[in-house]
């Protein structure tokens, strides 16, 4: 049923069970790169019984996925307008899908507006949300939806899935950077667009520079908090991959070097969640990696 997707067995089993008895609210939870949006689209197409590549043109499919940092209350209200459209059938089969990508971008007022819809959705409608962290949503929203984790896949399952298309070495390199996140793994191997791909390249470039050279680009990143998070995510992946490689080689000096970098980046990532002075954080980071 999900042969076209690379999924952890528990995630795949959960999806199959959900399709047997779909609730009207579904939340897919997983970090950036986990492949949850592609899974959401696949589930939506199966619920509507149409090919996934026809989903975007379906009259009863609405995708809320703005490019900005937040999902506004106006965009949530567009869902309410969409629900006023009458579907063609009065039976209880699913006839309408709403997908809200990265629902954690909704501020409280937007979440409260969505909550009203979740409390009394039309019987033929399913609302699917994707979210990086479940804590980003109000408890009242969480309590009204089915929650499903998009789990990381194993290196062996990645190899079995891609072995006819890519070399074992290429799969291994991509897997280490992706850390088992299927969406990012796909993008790395197939060289397709993904928010993290460009930042992985930038992270490699940053690590190759001297501290002085890094300080010259602090301004470039500090203006956009979402870019900072993506860059930190990419730096963590690169240093984790380097640490894994040096650990296998048992190179103590290199292990110490990369472990130190990883700890500094991890600490900066935690501080960046609450610290408003992004430039100061980046200055300190770039001097110490």
C-alpha cells in the first residue's frame, strides 16, 4: 500500500490502521526531513482514492503551506470558507482533504480558529497536519486528533529500497547525513529540492572557513530566525556524520575535535530557541567551531 514510500515499519503499520478507520483529524509528527509531508500527501490521495499526482488539482483538496514563518489566522479562516463548499455525495466516505503543513507555525489565535473546525468538522472531511514538535500545538488541538510519529528508518531498509538505483557507498554517505530521515535521504540521493539541502552545503562551507571568515557572514544568517534553525540543523548533521566516521576509525584526536564542535552547535541550537540576540549567538558559535 505504501511501496512508493520509505517508511519505518511502525509508521507504515500505523498508516494502514488509520486508513481502515480514519479519524477526522490526523497529526503527523516528525523532524524536518522525516518525509511527513510526502506521507501526508500519500494518505490524502488514498483517502480520496486518486493518484497522488492528481491531488493538487482535486476540487476538494486544500493545502495550507505558506512560504512565510507563520500561518496566519486569515489562512486558517480560508479553511472555514473551503468547508462551506458542498461535496457531491451525501454518504459517509471521505470526500474532502485539508492538509496544513508545518502546523506549528500557527500562532495561538490561528490555532484557536482551527480548533473550532476540529470540534465539529463535516463528516466527510479529514484534516491532516504535519508538525516538527507536538509541543508546538495547543493541548486542545492535540486532544482532538490522531497523532502518528514518522520514525527514522534503518540503514538496512534504506539500502534495500535504493540498492538498484545507487551504490552502497552513496547510500551510506546520504544515510549518515540524513540520520535516517527519509525525506532528506531521498533529496540527498536524488538531488531534489529540500529546505535542508542548501543548508547542508552552506554548513560544509562554514566549517571549512577560518573563525574570522565565519564572522563576516554572521549578518547574512542572523536576520532570519528560520534560516538560523536550518543552518544549525545542517551543522549538527555534518558534525554528527564526521563524528561517526572518526569513531569508526578510532582516531582519538579527530573524535575529540568533532565531539567538541558537535557539543557547541547543540548548545547553540538549544539557546536559539529562546534567545532573541541571534547575532551574538552566531558570533560565539562561529568563533568556537
